[in-house]
C-alpha cells in the first residue's frame, strides 16, 4: 500500500514508518521543516512538504494514497490554548482526510487516548466496544475534550472510509522516549527528592511499548474493520504506586503518597495533577482477537528495570 502519515517524526511515527516499510508498504510522511524531512528520509519514507494547516494539501496527499495514518497533533498550541486548542485544530484535519477518502473504503487510522473517553466510573475494565463519551464545554481543559476528534474519525465509516482509532495509554515507553509521561515523572522525582503517587496509588495506568504500538497501527491499516476502536495496551493497568516504586528504586529515592486534594497534588505534580489520579483499567482482548495483535516487547516495569530512562542526568 501507498501510505500517507502525519507525525512521522514523533515517538510513535518514527516506529510506525519502519514497521510499515518492513511489511512492504511505501510510506510518504508530512514534513514542515528541513529537519523533519531529513528525519523522514532517514526512516526510509518519502517526503511531502506541508503542515496540518494546509487542508487542501492534506486532502491531495490522502487522495493520492491507499491509506492514511494520522498521529500528529498541534503541540505548538498547548502553551497558549491547551488541549482545547489542540483538539479544535485537529478536527478539520480528520474531516479533510474523510472528505478525500469518502466512498473509497480506504483506511484512515488515527491516534486516540485511553485517558480521554471519560470512563472513570465504569466499574470494570474498558473494552474496545465502549464509545468515547461526549465532551463539550463542561470538559474544557481535560483530555475528554478531544473525544470529538475520535468520534468524528469513527463516524467516517458511515461515509465509506475504513476508519478506526488506536487508543494509546498514558505511558508508551521505549529507548527513544524523551518527552512522554515517564521522563516527566522521573524529572519531577529528581527535583522533589521523592517519587510521588496520588493517595494510595491504587489507580491503574495502562502502558505499552511503542514498537507494539507500531505493529498495531500496521494491522489496523491492513485489515481493521471500519468504525472501530483498538486498545494499544500491553496489560490491564499497573497501580500508580508500583510505577512510582520502580522509579524510586532506580533513583534511590523513597516513593511517598501525595494526599489527593486540591492543594497537595498540584504542589507536587503541577500540570499533571488531574492526570495522575485517573484510574484507567482497560482490556485489549477484542484488539488481539480481531487483528491478531500480540504485544511482544518488554513490559513497562521491565523497561524501567533496563535502566535506559535513568542513563542521563
């Protein structure tokens, strides 16, 4: 297949491209700078110059392809507009892809989040059949505001697009992870002198190795049915306290409970205060059965034990 990808130089994209090429696909990546173009070429992809604001260019690239993988976000908008601005900018992008692919049956696979649908009170692990809940003004400033993007992508199935969402967990780890939650948590621990966890730390965070994410995107592109969600998680969830203790054992720092109130949590976690309290148990059974996906890379705790997250600084 001729595959067009956005976000090809990011943590996920830089693994998705080699995964696709090794499977025999021809990949073209979107690049807005010379640096990005060089990185895409180094991964083996062809280069299309442009950016996420050029909707006509995106439609043209999608129409010229046999399928699209969309993992880019306008992270430059975060400092000024937060997640609300990022989601608002992404919606016209996926609609542009939908317009280009409508009626073709070609795949559009986009990145979603285990943390955004709003399932905190399900009382059971979330499955791929649990839809993203509506966002709206009540959820401004939270991950849930991005649900409009995910539901729009899934809804494109009704317009003849083989669209699906790969829901990513809060932690996607690897030796090339330099900007995810783990590096931030480790930096916080070094700054504070203790490794914090919220309350009793029993809330579950799912995780996955980024190379397993790449293989799931490939499988969804190649054979995923339309209008579906896929769960890119290796396990049902790891207690936050265990993650903190694993970080602490490598740093030689104690793991300590941070009282879960409006003063203490921001005092330690800062802008992560709302995220660290999320309890996100989830299942990957439908993904594995439908697509034949089996996570094969090291688990989160094994990756922490490998030590590469602690080799610098």
